[in-house]
């Protein structure tokens, strides 16, 4: 395969698009070349964008959805109708260039949590992106015996990116070799819908408070001794889940002060 990172770049901080996949009318993912010098921790985000009409770039925060060992960078994106960036970004094709500022940051990193037995990833919509990175990082499974991926969308179709990723992980050369058939017990997947009928329905908060998810997955109740969590969704979702976790006795941490859970916005605004 040609080394896209070595191709001639026409924009400053440009990276070349290698693949694009459209999942629904409002969701797509794409991969770009990775600058050789870029180091990041799985779960972090960067600013990416396109040149604007006035020559000023339109940049937005994006979680890196690929793990830190990957040769390329993957992003999972919403298509906001009339959104300054995504109304155009959704039309990118392999060979196009995007801008990427190479300064990864973020709170959804393993170092921001105290050691524990079980790690919960709690996401709505594109909030699954940082967890797509962390689920593919063997370090996540070195640190925790079990990972629970709870992802909620309005419809089953909107869950497809995450579902396919989890299914493919069972055959992942790295994780498959490390954990073999045991991997199915290490990564538990709990997808739910809120608007469309599906085998599992309901909000993440309701499923946590009622203990339904624990009962369905045969897990003990959440406790500050054993459980750690990362939250990524709308502001309202983040606040609701944060309150639920605090009621279980977990405390919010940060890079500088690791505790039992961390939170990050999946976007600014109320959502669409
Ligand atoms: C830390 C952080 C990480 C982010 N990571 C991602 C990511 O991995 N993938 C991604 O698609 N977006 C992500 N976003 C949102 C992203 O920065 C942009 O807002 C999004 O790409 C839309 O850009 P826009 O210019 O088209 O519209 P904007 O003007 O930025 O947004 C218009 C409106 O659309 C809604 N909106 C924006 N993004 C989303 C979204 N992802 N899901 C639902 N509604 C949304 C909001 O109501 C917003 O007010 C992240 C935001 C933050 C703060």
C-alpha cells in the first residue's frame, strides 16, 4: 500500500484521507495518514478541520477512534446539516487532505483512573469514538479484568459502527492472541436504543440505576472498590451519568488526580 503520510502535502498540518465509510445518513468514519511524530494516549482528542472560504481553517475537536499503536488515525463523525465543518467534511474521499493539529489532549485516558477490576465505557452517539480507541488498546485489558461497553443511540442502525468494531475485536490479531476465547468474557457489550425497538432498550442511566445491566451481564453491583468508568456524551447525558456514579460512591478524577471516573463532552451544544 502507498505510504500516504509520505505524499506531498498542500496544507499546513495536512493529513491524507485513506478510507471513508458512511454508516447512516448522519454518521461516517474515515481514516487518515498519521504523522510519524504524533504520540497520543488512547482516548485523547485532537483538532481537525478543513480550510474555510476566507482561508482560515474550520477546526473542531475530534476523539481519535483508533488505538495509539495504529499506523493511521481513525475518526468517527456526525454529519450536522448546515454544520460549518461536517456539512463539508462528510464529502471527503480517499486522497483528499484534512488539517490536523498534532496536539492530543483529553481526560478519557487510563492514567486518570485508579486501578480497579472493571472498567465501564458509557457513551451515546459519537461519544463511542474515544472508547473505539481504548477498546483496541491491549493496555486497557492489562489494567482491567473486564471492560463493559454501554452504547446508546436512538436507532439500531446508529449502533452499527460500535457493534461491528466489537465483533471484529474478537478476531483481532493482537487481542485475540493475548486472550483467545477468553476475550468474550473480558469485553462485554451492552448496546441499547431509545427510540427504535431492539433487543435491549432504554437509557444508560436507567439501566445502571435499576441494576438491569448488572443482572443481564451477571455482574455484581457497581462499587467504588472495584468499578471505574469513563463517560462521553452530550452535556445532559454526562451530568445524569455522573450523578448516578456518584450515588454509587464513585468520585470524578482527572489526569492530575486519578479517581474512580472521568467525563468528557462528545460535543458542545444540545445535540440534534
Ligand atoms: C472533546 C470533544 C470531542 C469531540 N469528538 C467528536 C467526535 O469524535 N466525533 C464527532 O462527530 N464530533 C465530535 N465532537 C464534536 C465536533 O467537535 C463538532 O461539533 C462536530 O464535528 C460538528 O461540527 P460542525 O462544525 O459541523 O457543527 P458545530 O457548529 O460544531 O455543531 C452544531 C451543533 O451540532 C450538534 N453536534 C455537534 N457535534 C455533534 C455530535 N458529535 N453528535 C451529536 N450532535 C452534535 C450540537 O448541537 C452543535 O451545537 C467533539 C467535541 C468535543 C468538545
